[in-house]
C-alpha cells in the first residue's frame, strides 16, 4: 500500500473544520479525530476499489543494441487481466546511465481486459550492458488517495556499443587505399608488392618497372620494326595479418580530453580494422591487461566490426598493472606468421612503459610493431603559459611530461618498433595513415 499526495492534502484540510468548529480544546480534538477517521475510511474505500497490480501482464519491446549517443525507444505493453479499471503509475527500473528522458514514471488508464503501450526514450551515457530487472506498478483508486503497489519481473537488456565516430575518416582513407591498389591511375610500387598487370609505358613511369620480355613481344604497328615499351603495374600485398592489442589496464582509465584513453583506443582500432578489412588483410583483436578480456579471431567483412564492437562494449579499464610479458604468447596463439602488431597503450612515462619495453624485442624479432598512444593536448597549451607562478610550475610539469613521452618513444624506436602519438581526435586517422604508409612501402 502507498499513500499519495492527495491523501496528505485531505488530512491537511482538516485544519479548516478544526479552526471553524473547535472553539474549545475538547471540541477541537473531536473534530480532528473525526476528520482523520473520515480520511482513513475514504482511503480504505479507495484502496478496496483499486485494481490489483499483480493481475497485470507486462511485455517489453526493446532493440538489442545501439551506439553510444544514439536514442532508442523502450516500450512496455501493459495488459489488465483483472475485472476493474487499472489506473496505474508505472516506473521502469532503468539505471541512471540508461539516460531516461524526463521522469521515469508514466501514468496509464487500462480498462479491464485491454492493454496499453507505454513508450520511453533512452539515450545511454555509458558503454556496456544497461539492464533492468523489474517494473513497479502502482494502482490507484478512483479518488487517488491510497494505492496498491507491486514490483513485477520484466527483465530487459540494452547493449550500448562504442560510437565509432572515427568512421568519418574512412572514405578518405579508402580513396588512398584504392590509389595504392591500382584502381585509379596512380600506381605505387613498394618493396614487397605483388605484380598486377602490364600496360604501355607513359612518361613519368619508373624505368625499373619496364618488362623487356613483354616489350619484345609487343610490336608497334605505327612504326614497323619497333616495339612498344610495356611496364609492370603493382599492387600492395593482400592477406597480411594485423593483430591489434588494446591495453585495458589502469593507464587506459585516464581521461584525455572528453573521454578515457580506452575509448580513444577503441576508435583507433575500429578505424584500422575497417580499413585493413577493405584492403584484404586479416584482422585480429586482443583486449588485454593481466588476462584476456576479449578476443576477435577469424572474422572477415562486415562480421569483423560487428564482433569487435560486441567485444568492446562491456570492457572497462581495470585498475591494475598490465602484464606485458604475456602479450607475445597471446600473439603467437593468434598467428604464427609475420604480422603487423599494433599496441594501443599509454607510452608517456618511463615507469609505466618499463614492462612494454621489456617485451618489445620478442615482438620485433618476428613482427612489424607499431606502438600507438594518446597524447594529451593540454600539455602543449600548458607548456607555453608563463603569466603567473602557478602557470610556471604547470608549464614545467608539462615540459617534463613531454620529455618523458619523447624518451619512451625514442626507446621504442631503438628496439625496432615505430610510434604513433596524437590527440584523442587525431589518433585514429594518424594510425590509419601509418598503416597505409607501411602498405605502400610493402613492409607488412
């Protein structure tokens, strides 16, 4: 049973007859008790007439997933199985991170034997599974004084996927990929590229690409006794292996700009995977700290991104140190071939990067390794401000941070890996550009 605001107002109105009729204390108490008795009788009668909230069937209609930042409709279908009019106030049990628009309470009048559809808009504010287990139904009487209440089981789950804002950079990178792949007039030859076809020589072609045997077989009908120069065209190698390792340890929980490092790493991994998949390469994903938090292996085409966002959706940074010693074994479990291994981690302090630097020689001995990290743009702005004593100290700390990041990057390069460092918005396209550079140079 629940009391409503109307009942409280009814009790408060008892002051009026007490003031008007209560000329002495005895009369005042009698009037007050009589008014309270009347209110209780009306409340009990109202409760007796109210429909039972337990004779309500609830069906939930909810899309299984959406991207972070999108809005979805959550629908509840209430069916009144009793014989009385149901005057209901319904509260769905979504957590605050589900982003319920407006008040999380909906009123509905459902005649006996009928149903009503209740709609709420949700805009989740966090990745992962947003769940609700129950719906609370409060059934009011015709006077709205007292209400019956019951909590009914109505489980629901909404999976919130990473937003993948970096997909805006995909069309321009695919254009560059088509140029590398020979599907536009620009043809780039790099070390380790594959022979594609023959065509006639045009001014500006690399003379090293001339195929003299094909030239000897191709006579020029306009000049008897002479031959047309034929050149080979090349395309980047396909079916390369790309292994993306995302660090989910405590350093990934730090916020750079408006989002955690982990979310930026997910954006970069998705853009790289989409680009490499279009290029015909095979992509594997590992989410790692001290244990394997998620893995995508053997997926291709549209299934690749779908499985990747599913694996990323429920993963948050763990406040533990990363065990980099286990990464080489995880990479070997994915592929025994030479691969491009991309490590998305924080490489901005010698202390946190010590474990990473210790295992890099094992990886670079067998694979092409790229270490990608998020740079804090606030350091650059803090390093140039000198207006006050506090800003001078902040500038000194920012310069020290930048020097530490440069030292770690130099150590990574000495161990045979390359580095990519950029702000949260710039890291995904910068990593995609590095992949295209390696693709063009035939270094995968």
